[in-house]
């Protein structure tokens, strides 16, 4: 006889089973409701953020949008471009200060000579007629002797008169005397030295070369006791009251710099007004630049040959040139110049431009049309915001 075991389910057991399972179901239901609510809130937040981004910031078209409050906070300023009439542009180019070659003298020895004594030193300012060096030459000794004799003979013939000595003798004496004086001048002797020779008061073979004009001793390549060949330079004198600024202009078709054009020579914090005196018509074969020469007054000797400088030339601007203030210009991602154009109030787009000159504190630009509205104050902020977005204007 089999025995069967039966389990009876009591009301108490059922109650315990329900009590254990009910929290689990409730927790799952609450978690599910919470997830649905969180997802809904997240979607709503994304929708609002998207709407805000759509209202402000950089869009795919590369247009930066600002609200009215933002524009007021930045004190954003916009100008309308208009063509300039009868304007002058400033072209700034590199230059070098050089000696005024039209007021520079190379003082050579005219005959083979030996330096006996030096009178001038490098950098010394000489007045016309002041001694440079004392030299000795056998040729000078012969010339002094011949000139002294010719001077004595000419004085006697002249005192006797043409009728007494005869016309031919008179002319011969006169010609010999004048020829020797001319040769002595060619050797570098001045009136005082000639007078001393004719009076017999000069030392044989010894003579002194003097400064032909006021100037500074720029070079002196001689030593005492040195023998110098005829034609050897003794010193170089330069009048530094006026120097030259040799400017190098880039080759631009149609660029003309008339004689008399006003120029400013800039060296560090020093600016000196000058004037164009020469403009080249052939490019330098090495630098491929056009030479322009500016005369610069140097009364206070602030400038010296060899200095590097900048020359700012005042030239007529092209007819219809468009200009923007310096503050309107910013650099794009690739380093090119750009401005921000107002498409409509609050909508600004970067546009690349090329710089073609300067009008005082404004720059001549190309790449825009007259009537375009360009941001001036606040352009730097717009460029910063555009850089944060990573937008490049070349891509659009």
C-alpha cells in the first residue's frame, strides 16, 4: 500500500509569498517609469539646446549669430564701405641710409708721393681748406722750381710791358706761368700754396693737401711714411648735412613714384621728413626690386650711412579704393587677412581680403564691393568665436 504525502497550501503561506514578491515588482515598475521620464527630459533638453544653438553660435554656412544683448554688450560697430576719392595712400618699404654721392669727395694723391704727416683723422669734421696730410714728391720739387722761375719771369715781362719786350716774348712768359700754375692746381695745391711757391717760401718737394669742401672724414686708408701711387685715395669726405635713403620697392605694374613725392624716413623711434629725388626704371637683377632715392636732411647728425630704415611714401590712392580701419582686420585660420561682413543684423560672416596699401590709419582692401557692411569694433571677438568653432572659410 503506497503512502502519498499531500501538502496543503495555507492562507498564511500565500500571504508571505505575496509579501516577498510585491517589492520586486514595484521596484521594476518604478525604475521603468523613471527611465521613461528621464529619457523624455533628456529629449526635451536636447531639443531646447538645439533650439538655442540654432539661435546663437556658428552655423554650417560659417555665419556667426549674435543676439541683440550680445551686440550691445560688445558695443559692436559696423561701417558701410564707400569708394575713396582723391585719397593718398602710404607705401612703406625697407631702405638703407647712404652717403649723398653728389656731396662726397674722394681726395687722391695726384702724383707719386710719400706721406710726411697726418692732419685729419677718421670721423673728423673738416672745413674747406683745412689740411688733410703733408706729403713729399720729387715731381712736386721740380714743379715748384719751374713755377718760381716762371713767376719771376712773368713779373718782369709784365712790368716792362708788351711794347718793350715784344708780343711773342710777352705771350710766351704768360703762357708758361699760367701752364705751371694750372699743373700745380691739378696736383692739389690751393691759392695759399701757390703764393708761397711764387714767393720762394715753400719747402722743396713738400706740399699739403687740403679739404675741397666741408665734410666728415669717412675713410682714410693711409699711414705716415707710406708711398702712394698717383691716383691712390687719401681720404673720402662726405657732407652729412644731407644723406640719402635708398629704398627698395616691390615690382608692381603701374606703380609710379614721381620726383618730389613726400616721404618719411623711419629709424626706430625717429622719423625724418624727406623727398624723392630719383626713381629707378629698371629692377635690380639680384633683389628684383625698384630703387627709389630719398633726400634726407641731417642737420643734427642723427643719421649715419649704413643704418637700416623704413621709408613711408605718400602716393595717390587708386580711384575708387575701399578702405577699412586697422581694427576691422583679423587673421583667419590659415593666416590670411579677413573682415567680418554683416549679412543682416546679428549675422556675421568672415570674408578674406587682400591689403593693397595704407591711408594713414586705414588699409586699402580688395575682395569687397562698395556698400558692404563691415564690422570694426568687436571684430577680434568675432574672430575668437569663429576660431573656437573650428570653421574655415575656405571650406564654404
